[in-house]
C-alpha cells in the first residue's frame, strides 16, 4: 500500500465520500420506513427503524468490498474505495449501538441478520468478481 501523502489523501477523500454516502443511506432508509409505517405497514425489528439503515449500509458495503477485492487493479483504487470510502460507509460501532438500543430479543435478531446477510453479500461480491486474489 502507498504510504505517501498522496495515499493518505486518497484515504481521506474516500472516507469523506463514504461517510456522506452512509448518512444519505440512513436518511433515505429512515424516510422510507416512516412513509411505509404511516401507510399502515409495520417497520422492521420490533416496529422501530433503529438499525435498518446501518444494516443496509453494512450489507451493501460488504458486497462492494467483495467485488473490490477481486476486481480492483491498483493499490490506489483499493486505498480510495476500500480503505477510504467503504471503511467509513460501513460501521461496526453503530451496528453495536443499534443492537444494544433494540434490546433483547430484537437486538439478538439484528446481530444474526446483520452477520448472515453481511457474509452472504461479501461472498456474492467475491463470486461475482470472479478472481481469487489470495
């Protein structure tokens, strides 16, 4: 990996874009769930939208990272997209906070669904990428 000022800039710019995208997903999912709930549909995870935006971001990010690991042709792309954008787009700390906020048993279901869908999305991304870079 590139440990130069340019490499740090790639990570910082990617991180900025990933964080903004993550916030946009949270806002978008929250609005969609609010609209669905007002129409009589029940929200996910015990009637509360807590954690759904995080789940969407983490699953999408896992899929994208799987693709990136098999398709990215340069270290600079991996720095910008993987280390920068995807690391700030996905979030473990918010995932844990959401699981705790949901309480038991909804929090336990949230953890299980998050891990299962995250691993499945990463495996799908790796499979669709078509190359094994190990």
